[in-house]
């Protein structure tokens, strides 16, 4: 049983990592009061840019290219919603459609190429702990990077002046503006940060998780990341939990037939999407919990005065 | 550092100018992309927008592609007016196609003029039910319809994939994941010899005036619009917010389902994985570019169908990937939203006042 559990848990962490990056990024964007439904598109753009970068500069270069491309992809969205005050859901949707097209267009040059992938970085000492070692400390360094990013963000949001300003902008742009904070500039930064994180998530997919480019390879992960932010009630810790739950779901679905579940593979593949709906329902029925944590100005355009 | 300021009154000129302006800007950027790729822009425009319309086959294909887009967008526009964002019409379309194909497969070998209407009805019911799920989730549990409709679109894709590779796979065919070819009573007949255009385009043509009448005359549509423009006023007037959600999602789902049924029984003639080239997503843009107005949607639907055709032509004659039409669709929506901002806002004209 243990021999079976360890690889399942270890691959769960790897499968969840794109969701961790993209979800944490969207969480920061939403904390500033902006909802960006373009995560799927930014992830795809990050994936194709990451693959291109990975061909030349290895995984680290690929992730950097993905981050840069994701942040750039967020710019037109930021300009439209923040400088021109357009409808945020619609603009995000446009970004997703644009991203699907752009990534497929650029990606045509990379079809049928592949990257070497990444060897796990086994942490001496810790990796020898029974059960925990092989699950947590024999991962690729990108997975460790995702934990560091999480720790840094959780600390920054809760404990620093920067986090406070970000939350103030999301709760009440009028008040933040009155005290003298540049609301629009902060929202630009938060939106581009979200784009960069989505880009890293996409680049992780195309350089580490399945080191090749496939059209539409994110397969809805960007949308699941958006749903995870709601599930997390805008709290980084819960977001991690949610991401790993979903990572587990994608992996279990691969192992289900081995475990004796007699369902066709196509229906099992639909399970994460059904689970997203179930999770949204469970969290949305608790109105108070959502209202309490929802950034008060989320999705409302604010054009300075 | 603010770029824009509110207008005293919304600009009517901008409201009508925004779609042509967005189209023009998209074309300009497209020309830039073509030039970058080393394709002469004028030749590319010719391939993209003129060549497809030079043959009767081109017009037949244009109408075939425009009718599902128009039909779905009419339904979506109802909801968008009420700020109910159904972005999973693709899933409702697929469910419509699945249900219609079910009728075709189980009546295979039978005769009767009732089969085709039964298929369209099954499509409407299937799409409507797929739209009813997010309506129930929204009204009962407050789950956002944007995410639930989209997740259900993914579920529908896998459902389709399971059916055509499992229980409904053509037993006599090769191993391709597709159903049997439908028999004659389960297909729309071509209108002209040698062209694919068939009677299914009449469905869209007949439903456009229905939607127009509904939007212009019905009290229900008025309630939907008030619910979107002024939710507080709608509540005060006693309009049910839940009914708004149900009507928007079920009608748009049913319209998408009919479009799916018409695809399966029309140009495709069987249930396959590649039944829809993303009509459900493109229809969102069609609804917006068409100003959520039934007639505007017809024009926008024809334009979007042309973008699809152009994409196919560019693929064949210029070796550009078909995904380029997604790129143009995204840009078109970007530019439209940007141009729309100038309906209520104008470029900032006041000088900074220093206190």
C-alpha cells in the first residue's frame, strides 16, 4: 500500500504546481480588486514562451520567459480594465481567447519538438525520512520554488505594509486614493504579477511536467485556478490545500483503473471539472464566509477623479 | 495620470461607431501580423475576406457557419443583457448535438418525417437542460454561472468523447471515434445540388425574428434588461431575480442545443469529436460585437463566419494555422471593449488643478 501511495502523492504535488502558481497569482490580482478571467490564456502564452525559452536556456530560462510573457499578456487586459474601465469578466474572456489563438499560432513552430525535462532535486537528509522524504523532498526544484513563493506571499499579504496597501486598494479604492496611494498603478502591478505567475504555471507545464508543446495544453487549468481562488476565500493557505486536492484528483483519475474503478477513461477525465463545480457550490452556499473575505471592490471599475 | 473622464451624456455616435472601429483596428493589426510573417497584407486580406465569397460554395459555407453563431448569440445576448454570463454555450451546443444524435442513432432504419423535428427538439431539450444545471446552482447555491457553465463545457466535451469512442461508436467503421453516418430521414437535405448548405439555416432565419419580437415586445425581456441595468429597481418592482437566471440560461442553452442538433443533422451528418470549431465561444464575441441587438447579431455573425472561412482559406493557401482566427477573435473583442469605453467616457480634457 505504502509503495503505491508514495508515487501517487509525489506526482500529486507535481500535478498541482501549475495550479499553485496560477492560483496564487490570481489571488494577488483579486486582492487588489481586479478579477482577471484571462488566466487560461496567460498560462497558454506562458507555456509556449516557456517552451521556446527552454529550448535555448533550459528550465530556469523557460520559466523566466513564461513569467515575462504572462506579465506582458496581462498588460492589454490591465490597460483596458484599469485605464479605460471596461467590463472585467468580458475583457478577461477576450484575453483567454486571444491567448488560445496566439499560443497556437506561435506554437506551430514547436510542434513535435521536446525538452529533456528535469531531474528531481533530492534534498540530502530530508529525503531519507520515511514516507515524507520521497513525497516532499524528492521533487523538481520548481516545486520547492512554488513553496517558497507561497511562503513569501502569505507573509507579505498578512504581515507587511505592502500587503496592507494591496488589501486596502482592493477593499476601498476611494479610501486608498484619499490617503494618497496610486490605486491604478498598484492594480496594474498586481494584475501583471498575476500574469507572470500564470505564465510560470504554464511554463512549468511545457518545460517540466510534460516537456513539450501541445495546442491548448493547459486544458482548463487556468479556469480551475480562478475557481480555486473563490474556494480559498482569498486565503493563500487554503489555496494551496485546494490546489493539492485538485492535483490529487488528476492523478487519482490516472490510477483509478488500476484501483479497480470500472469507469471509462473519458468520464474519469471529466472528474476534476465536476469536482470544481461541487467545490464552488459548497463554498458559495456559505454566503457569509464569502462576503466576509471577498475584496469589497472586486470587479468594480475604478477610474480616478 | 487618469486617461479618461466621464462624459456628461453617453455618446450615441460612439455606440454605433464602436463595432466598425473595432473591426478596422483588428484589420490594421492583422495587416501588421501578415507583414511580419512576410505575407503581403493586401494579398492576405484578399485570401481572408474576398476569396471565400467569390464562389457559390463560399456563400453556402458562410451561411452554414453564420447560422449556428447567430442562433447561439441571440440566446446569449438575452442573458448578457441581464448580466448573466453564460460562457459555456459550447457545452450546451455539444449536449444538443448528443441528444439529437441519440434520436438519429436509435431511429436508424426507421422512416418518417417526424425524426428530424424530434432531433431538433431533443437538441433544444439537451442544451436547455445543460443550461438549467448552472441556473439551479446559481439560484439554489449562489454558485457563479461564469465558472460553472465553463466547467460544464469541459464535462460535455468528455461526455461526447466517451460516447463516440464507446457506446455510440460506429461498429462497422474504422476505429475512428465517430458515430454511424445518419440515415436520410435524420438529415437536413441540401438546398442545392453540390453545395453543403441545407434547410437547417432556415431554423436560424426563422428564430431571429422570434428573438427580435421577444426582445422588443415581451415583458419578460424587459424584466431581464431591468435586472441587468438596475438590479435594485428590478427588486423593487418585484421582478424575480431567480426567474431572470433561469430564463437566461435555459433559453440560451436551448438555442445552443438547437444549433448543435443542426450541426449534427446538417453539414456533419454524424456525431464526431470535431463537431464544433468553437462556435459556442465565438458566439460570445458575436453577441458583443452585435451590440446584444438581434439584427446587430446577424451582421456580427456573418462577419465572424467570414473570419472562420478566411482562417480556413489562409490555412490552405498561405500555410497559416487555423488558430489565427482565434487570435483575430480575441483582438476584435479587445478593441470593441476598448472602443466601448468611449461611449460613457472621453479622453481627459481638464487641466490638473493644483490646490
